[in-house]
């Protein structure tokens, strides 16, 4: 049943057509995650049982570097609200809002999908994290960055997350 709900939720999010370079991590309260995924570096810390604060830096080739400061609020074990601010190299920063959906697909394997959108861009991400060790995940993601002006950028990336 959980797999069906996760897949249905991912389909809804992907159909909306508008995510986030960092994967949705399962963190315990006061736990930190550091990771690399494709052109992105991120660090996030779960401050409370429901709130995570994070920073990421993304290289979008011809769009320059983008730096995000974001928060995730865990509504349920699978659903998160996302709010953040993206600083663009080539123009002003932009606030964004989004939703993320995450859940178990199989033992040691979690799936995730998220959508963020602001007045200057939208971004969609879907992927999976495989737990290699209690503090190490291997991530595979598909990201679609859709700027207000210019070409969309699609990326498939492999990354890793270290939790401590």
C-alpha cells in the first residue's frame, strides 16, 4: 500500500510539471547530512523532529552558480513542505515554495520526488536513495530546471550523502 501511495504521489508531482537538487533525506533530530549530486553540493541539519535547515550550491552551466538557503517542514513521515531562497549569479535572488514526497520502495531503498517553484523558475526532481551503510546513501536523481527565460536543463545524476 505504501509503495502504491508513493508512486501515485510521485506521478502527481511529476505531472504538475514544475524540485530540488538535494535529495529528501531521512534524518533523525540533530542529525546532519552532507552530499554531492551531479553539479550540486548540499549540507542540511535537522533542528527539531519536524524542521530541517539546509544550504546547497548548484552549477547550472550557462545559468551560473545558484545558492539556496532552505527549510523543510515534515508534515507527515512522507510529505514535506519546502521554502527557500535561491541566489542567482546572473540576477536577483528568488523565494520559492514546494512540496516533497518520500517513502520506502524496498528494504534499503527510498524513493523521492519534489517540486519547487518561484516567480523566476520552477524545478522538478525524482529519484531514489540506496542505503549502503547506516550513515551513507547512494543517490540517483533526475532533475528538470525550468527558468522563466531561457532553456530548460535536464540532468540525471549519481551522488552520495554522508549522515552524522
